[in-house]
């Protein structure tokens, strides 16, 4: 499993992968992180090929869309399996 060293980045990964894709502003609202922290998490997750982001034009103007990649889903599945096998599982 790829190591995610920041709880903030893990929260971002979960938010994006649960929905599949979100706009930057949606991730910002869901996670309640400040913009610079969110950008840093997205940069790190992108470097690890867990998410990708792209700029798209919409009627409301340009938006950044963040999408979960297969590596992101894999990491979350591994985390889930690890938690299910731990003393925290019921």
C-alpha cells in the first residue's frame, strides 16, 4: 500500500473516491480544509497516481475537477481490509 502521511490527504482521497469525481470547491466544502492545504494534498495524491485533476470550462466558468484513479481505489480497499482485520472491527 502506498503511504499517505497526512490525515488531511486521506480525508481528501476518501471524499473524492466515494463520489468518483468532485469539483475543487466541492472537495473544499466537504473537507473544510483551507485552499492551500487542499492544493498540497491534491498535488501529493496526484504524484502518487491516486487522483487526477483537470480544468474544464462550464457555464459558470472554469472549474477544477478531481477524479479518483484506480490506485486511489486500491489504497482505500487495502485500508478497509486492514481495518476489518484489526481490533477496531466489530
